């Protein structure tokens, strides 16, 4: 695959927050980056933003990328992650993003429906559905698992195991 002949508009780009670690005043955030092209070529990467820097920790591509393509990919990832952070150009705004304890999340049936949507969307993307629910709700893993269980009990998700 030759990325220098393509543009990000040629494929579907998705950036999803994976997790965040906060220290004192700053934060380090990990993002899952996926770029899929119509011809079946695909690039998955894990990017880390912290201290005003963007680092690419892992890249998986089908077919393999050349060294020149990795440089082009880094520019694409930087732009996409900056947009996901809600910052301007560059990743500087990600660590200093306005803080909110957790995103607003509806309670009751509407919340369970949204949990089920996030869960199914992550499954279809091949991502961890529990992490997707954690990211969407801003809740801990245990609370997210409880919310997923409530969505299952409401019939919005299939049972975890088939009963005999």
C-alpha cells in the first residue's frame, strides 16, 4: 500500500479514545486510530497524547507500510487525534482539555438503549465493547459492566451465555 498516493478522504477514518491516565495537572490519553480503504487496505494504530506530544505506539497495516508511508500516516493520525480532542492543530489541547467529571448520560431506559448501541457499535468495529461503554459513559469498568448487564436484562443485548 502506498499512502503518499492517497488522502485521508479516500478512506474511512475513525478515532476512538481508549483510556486516560491523569497525573497532577496533566493527563496522558491513548487513542485507537483506524483507517479503512475501499480496496480492503486497512491501518490500525494506537496513539498516545501527553505532555504536548503525540506518539504512535503500535501500527498494524494490511498490506504492510513502507517507512515513507509511516511518515505520512503520522501526519494523518496527528490531525485526526487533534480533532478527536477538540483542539486546534496539533495535540497540545488534548492534555489541557476542559475537565468534566464525566459526560452527561441519561438514566433509565434511554441510558440502557445508548449503552446497547455503544456495545454493538464496538463489536462491529472489532473493538472492546466494555471499553467503548466506559468511554461513552465516563464510568468505571465495574459500573459499565453493570450497565451492560442492565441492557441485557432489558432485552436490548443478547444473553451472554445460552442456557441449556
